[in-house]
């Protein structure tokens, strides 16, 4: 959508307006933070524990690992419970299941009696 001349013009004018008002907004933000910065920081220190950035980044690296994908078979895309991913549609599931069943039948034939 949003490809008409009118919408392009509006986007262009909004961008120019942002450029024009950016210095005023920045000045206003600095003014607000300049007067209340000490008060705000004291309130934050009472509520939250302040940690150095290195310690926080180290914790985030450990916490960000997702163990959900690690328990999924990469070839069949089945998880430990035998379920396919949510994003996979029924045709893909059917196709992968057919490949699995086909592979199992071949191995059973090889183990059978040979006359």
C-alpha cells in the first residue's frame, strides 16, 4: 500500500518536519534531564541495584541461550516428543514422514529371510 503520490509527499514532509524540530526536541530533553537528573538517579538507586556493564553483559550471554532448539533432530526436524515445529505446514510434515517410513521399510526388507 502507501505508494501513492500523496502518501510519498506526506512522508517527505514529515521527515523534513522531524529534521526541523530535532534540535528543539533535543534541547527540551536536555533541559528536563538537566534539572531533575540528580533526583531521578537517587530514586533509581533506591529501587534498583546498579551493576557495572561488564557484569551485566556477561550474565546476558549465559541467559540468552535457548535450549529448545538443541533438542530437535536436524534431519527429521522432530523434537524429543516427536512433534514438528509450529511453522511447518502439513504438506512438509507428510513429505518428511514419507521419507522416514520409506527408510524404515528398506531396512526391514534387508533383515528378512532371503530364499
